[in-house]
C-alpha cells in the first residue's frame, strides 16, 4: 500500500517531490520536528509534543498562526493515520519549517509550513529491546548548552556524526557530552542511570533534549515510588551504576548492555516498560 503525507493541509504521495530546492529546512536546517508514537491508532502523549513544538517555534522565531492549535494538528494527524490505514501501532513525524524560500540566511517571511508523515509500526505496545545496546562516550564534538539545545531540529549533523562513528566502532549508540564533559543524552534518546534502585538523569540545563518520554518516565517513576534525581553524570558514574536506560518517544525504553568492559542489567527498565504500557492503556480507555 502506497503511503501519503500531509503537506500544509493537503494529501500528497510520499514518494513524489513536494519541496523546492530553496526550502529553508533543506538548505539551512531551519526547522523543528516531533516524532510521535501511535498506540491503538491514537497519538500518544501529544500534549507534551505540541507544547514543545510551540515553545520551539517561539525560540526559533517562527510565527505561530492562530490556526496552529493542538486540536488542528490532532485532527490532521488523525486524518493521516486513518488515510494510511494505521489502526494500531505506528509513528508520526511532524515537521515545521520557515516558509521563506529565499536562498540566503535571512528570510523575509517567518511564516511556517508543515509536513506530517505517518507509517505503521510492527507492534502496538512498547516493547523492551531484546538485545541490549552497546555504547561508548562520544568526545570528538561537545554539544553546547544554550536555549536551542532542548529542541529537535532539522539541523542534526552533530547526532548524525556521532551515530556514524558509533556504527564504525561496532556499537549500537554513542553517549554525548556537553562542554563540561558531562554525559547528557545519546544520539536519539534521553539518558538515565540506575544505582541502588534510584534513577538519575541529567538536568535540562546540561544541554540535553527536553524529551517528552524523559518527562513521562520521570512522572511514572515518581508515581510508583521510584526515586528520581536530576544531576550531572560523568563517565565514572557509568562504571559504578547498575543500569543505563535510554528513552525516546518512539521506542519508549531501551536498556544498555555494555559500556567498555562493564555489563548491565535491566530490572528497572523492565518495570518502566510495564508502567508505560499501563499508562497507554489507561489513556486510551479514559
């Protein structure tokens, strides 16, 4: 079955060109995006995604039209999911870009355009990765701590470079550091360690992405008597902790199998996946 996407409110075949070569997202990475998990044909945790998107548009000084509301995009996503025949698990990518198509850094227009893509997922519930991820720390480039660091943008070469280097080393992922050499995230996930049953994660001030699943996991853990602390994490902590957990909106929770010669368990990761699936079922039934 051929999939369609939505481009500024209209359906287009996903395999047909729709963007000009002067599109600012293509030329300059002048855009933001959200990756959203679909469970039972519904966008999961959409409030958090939409809030981050709007906040990102403010920070990147992209105009927010009156019709750019949560209900508008919720309806757009529902329409595309149904159109593409997604009734259970899936994922959606919502991209916002600055419309001005002038081939220079300065744009006469700060009006937004948007693209929504949707595809079916092989499973409906969140499932813990059966094979753990092998990781190392990527130190070639440090991520800056600034007002842009919390958002997911179409200018992602830092992450691309880090994952390419990880794959060249035979690793599943790299952990990234800021200018203080604190570990802040992986190439596509937020980052937790577990010590004696307590979760620790870098604060947003460290430069990590303000992940929607990061906050969901923090809230679920606290609601179920699992302590969580935001604190700086260094490579030394990786050698003394019991677990390393990665979280993102699409895969939910992933466990890390190894860092250098250290091997890890996934007891808390198992529990968090169960809590996450309980939460999705509760939301869908409400």
